[in-house]
C-alpha cells in the first residue's frame, strides 16, 4: 500500500485517507464521500486495532463484515482499501507507542485507559503507509479528533485533518457500528441521548451558560431513562478539553453512557453544528 501511495504522491495526486474499523455505515460513507470530492485518490483502511481496546472491551466480538464493507467502498469509488492483518501493523519487533499526553487523561481517556495511546499509535502508522494530503475524522469521536489534530501539530505531519459532522439516524441517534448490538428496548431509549444534548444546547441558546447547570440538564433527562448508566456528562472547551468558567459558542457538551452492555458516546457543539 505504501509504495502505491508514494507513487500517487510522486505523480502529483492528492490522497484522501479515511481510517475506519469497518462495519461501515452512513457515517463512514459521509467521510469517504467528502474525501472523494476533495482528492484525486482515496484510501480507506479497515482495521480493528487491538491496541485501542481495553482487556474487558469488545475487541473479539467487534463486527468484521469485510465483504459487505468492500462492496460498499467499491460503490463509493475508493481507489484502495487497506485491510491489514494485525501482525502487519504490529509485527513481533514492533516496540514504539505514541504517548498522547494530558488531553487523553479526561473523558474517554479516563474511562478507557490506554485507548488513545492505541489510537494515535495506529493513526501515525496508517498516515505513514497511506501518505495522505488530507485525513477525514468524524466529529462523533470528538476527543479523538482533538488528539489526532494534536498529533499532527506536535509531529509536524504534512497533512490536514478534516472534521466531518456526525451522521444520525432519523430519530437522532448517532450512527455507530455498535448500535447493531442494542436490543429493541435499548434502541428505543438510545435517541434520548441526543435529545438530552439538544435540550441542553437549546438552554444555552436561551442564555444558560453555567457548565454545571448545562451538564445537569443532560443528567436529569438521562437518569430517568430505563437501562441507562451515565459514564460522564461534560461541558468542555473544544481545544483544552477543560471545563470553562462559562460555556461559549464552540464549547462541546459530551456524553458517554452504557445502555445495557453497550457503551455509546455522543456530543454537540454549542451554538454551532461543526468543529
Ligand atoms: P470507527 O470505524 O468507529 O473507528 O470510525 C471511523 C471514523 O468514522 C472515525 O473518524 C469516526 O469518528 C467516524 N464516524 C463514526 N461514526 C460516525 C458518524 N455517525 N458520523 C460521522 N462520522 C462517524
């Protein structure tokens, strides 16, 4: 893959790269479509990265419908699918890991120790292999987006990170490969996550700027929902990931909940739809 990518770049072609773990849905499609519009070549990686899963997480049972993903990507007109085996990315001699620093110690990073170390390590390697001019990431994984942008800055990587707004089901639930695991009862409750976020965003629009009060709006709405266990509700600055004194346009309200055994995350940007 790397040789092909280098040849494309030598020929003056821009490469758009979309890293995914497969089990593709309309959210992934949006990233790929944007990459298709903005680059001469598009590479999509399908790799369930063991390094970003904790020991009790769902690595083994993460869905891997490779044939369906391939058909989907061919229909979207991608130039190459990169679908490496685990030991192609992590051969026995592999030793180095990216330390993501303090921004990985809050929110997802706090609940999932080591997660972002695994993410940034694979992303750095994938960028080397795919040689992108632009790489596409979903706003749904907001902290991941912030950390990947930091990786690019810190290591002076010669590419641009493009953020793509969250694609949702008709009822507001953020699309996720994990939604397929929700029971019918859980699936009915799940759209309440986005409804709660939108309610709080509405309160911001009408003048509520106290971060704790905005978080409380979300908590109050979610706590009543059957089967929902809140991991965190956090109003944070979009670059420092710290709670600001006052919420402003651009602040991010982020949530993680467990619905039964399924962990779901979502977020909204106050006063705006994109980062
Ligand atoms: P994943 O396969 O879950 O690792 O996701 C691959 C990429 O797709 C990441 O950049 C995600 O943020 C992005 N993504 C996942 N779900 C959505 C969604 N509902 N809308 C937009 N982007 C998404």
